[in-house]
């Protein structure tokens, strides 16, 4: 599946996504050492932010998430 930006997702999907507050973003060349803090929870690749919303990958610029068959990237702000 192509990786989209949040803005490219259908409006209905964008509206369903929960607010995501990113507090920590640690990228490493070793996947096991990567983590992000989203909504006051520390998550690793493969974890679920909320049921149905999966953290697929942590990248140097942000993260790649999947939801209802859509894969999209989100930068760290």
C-alpha cells in the first residue's frame, strides 16, 4: 500500500483519527531502540496507539501509521 500524508486520507478517515500528541521521538538505526511518546504512552514499532491504529514504523522524520487499510506518515511537530 502506498504511504500517504494525513492530508491525503479521505476526510471521513481523518475525522475518525484520534488527536495525536507526540512528546518523544527517538529514532535509531536499530529498530528495537526506536520509540515515540504518543498521548503520554511510550510506543514501539508494531504497537497500537488506540485499537485499530497501528504504529508501523518510526522514521527519522516522524512515523508511519496504519488505520483501516490506509498507511500514512505523520511528522513530529
